[in-house]
């Protein structure tokens, strides 16, 4: 009896393994004895494990978007319906970038601005805060505080807290002083010139008026990148529009024209890619536009949401496939990470696009880091040995 029990224990402890595929990546981190080589460090992410590997897979997927985006498009592939959508150019892959307002409040703003400045994305979707915080930063600073600061004391001092960021309420007063004359002019143009304003046209105008190269929306204006914000009134912009409506009523923002335009850009795109940083409205709005084409071809989600409460924010890409928002044959990636930590690396991946365009499509030779990541296969199930 005792011998049998020991045999069972030994069998349980020393259970033989099945054979893993020869090409399966082996876990190994970066060896700092080689010195500090940023490219090599990032290249090691795929074989580091956990969310480092998820980030590397996200870079792979972005790499595929870029590669497809660089493919030339024949002139006859552009038709009147596509042009009416207001796209600034036609490419092999239309890239939709979505992000939540806290990223603009943080230093991630500068990475997003870089993408807009160098035309690395085709469509932007964000919340009202994602618009106003960028513009406000052109007028006054946001500061680093602490997550544990007392809300009551901050309120008495007129200081607003966004996580561990601090925004003096005076910043919003400056924003009101800057915005009100623009709203007056928009009402005048609506009445005298028949302009039909939409949220995206409004944002385009704000980018023009801010005239500041630090601004995301200045570069979106300069490069004719449409910015959609279907909940534009949900924030300080909404507050200012509300107060302005008593002083000078009549401003109308047409969301129907915007949804036709954005959905049309998805429908008539040759291929589409989604890069969605955060969740909520921006995630669903981009995904729903891609439903109109039976799903996006490439998708990257980065957020800390969990699916267990049934929220859209936490839903894995596979749920979007069930709705037709991501194509069934796609290889979407979700990274569960603080976006402030991950966004810089994702922006670096997209920045390879600039090198690519300058090098006449020989980007894979000029950006070995991102190209080499694409050579790694995804892990597959092991097969038992005979």
C-alpha cells in the first residue's frame, strides 16, 4: 500500500511533458551585460513574458497595419463616395486612433501629438476631455501631485485632481476667455454663411485657432486628420457651450453628418486598423464604425479593464469579433497595461512609419526592431509525443 502511494506521488511529480513546437519562443530577458541598447531591450519584450510579451504582440499588429498602409493604392480605387467622406488621403490601411482624456492630461499627449504631426494615423476619436485638455495645456500648465491628496483641501484651494495630476481651476477660466469669442464667431458664420457645424468641424476650427505646435489638434488641423468626439459636450467644452447658449444662443452641432463621415471612412477603406488606448466611448465608437465593413482587419487594445462585469471597456477582442467589429480571420491583441507606461513604446512603433515613407517603402530594412518582432510566431498548442 505504501509503495503504491509513493509510486502515485512520483508519477504525479514526474509527469512527462508533451513536445512543444520547435519554433515556440523561449523565455529570456535582456542581458544588461551587453550595455544599454534600447532597441535590443525592446526586442527582448516578446520573450520576457506577461504584459511585456503582450506589448510586443501589439507592436507586431501595429507593424502589420503600417506595412499594409504603405502599399500603393491605384487611382481608380478612389471614388466619389470615398472622397465625400473627407479623408485626407487614400492608403492601403486606414488607421483609427482612439484614446481617453486622461492620456491627454498626462505626458502621453506629446506622443499622440507626434503621431498627428507626422501623419501616422488617419482618424482620431476621443472624448471631450481629450480635446479640451490639449487646448488648455496651450494656455496653462498641468502639474504632478499625488493620488492621496485630500479632495476637500484641493477643492478649497481651487485645484482639480486627475489621478496624481493637478490642474488649477484658473486654467479653465483661461479656457473660457479663449473659447467664447470663437463660439461667437461660429454662431455668426452659421447665420451669415450657412455653415453647418459638426463636432469634427468644431475641433478642426479649434485646432486652427489655437495655432500652437504643442497641440495635437493644431497638427490634426494642419494635416487634415478628422477628429471625432460624439460626446463633445461631456466636459468643460460642454460647460462653455452651455453658458454661451444664454449669452449668444443658436449654435447647432450636427452629429449625424459626423457619423456618416466616420462610418464612410471605414466602409470605403481598403483595410482598417484600430489602435485604442483606454476604453468606453472611444473604443466602442471606433469598433462600431468598423462593423460597417464587417470588422477591422487589424486591432490593438490597451487598457486595464476586465470583462467580468460585461463592460465594453473590459471586453476582449474576441467579443468584438462576435459582433462583427473585428474580422473573424484577424489576429487582434489586447494588452493589460497602464497606458502611460505603454504608449511611448507604441508611439515608437508607429514612428517607424515616418522612416518608411522617407525610404520609399524599404522600411523593413531601416527599422529592424519592429520588423524582427514580426518574425516571431504566436505560440500554438503543444502536440503529444507518441
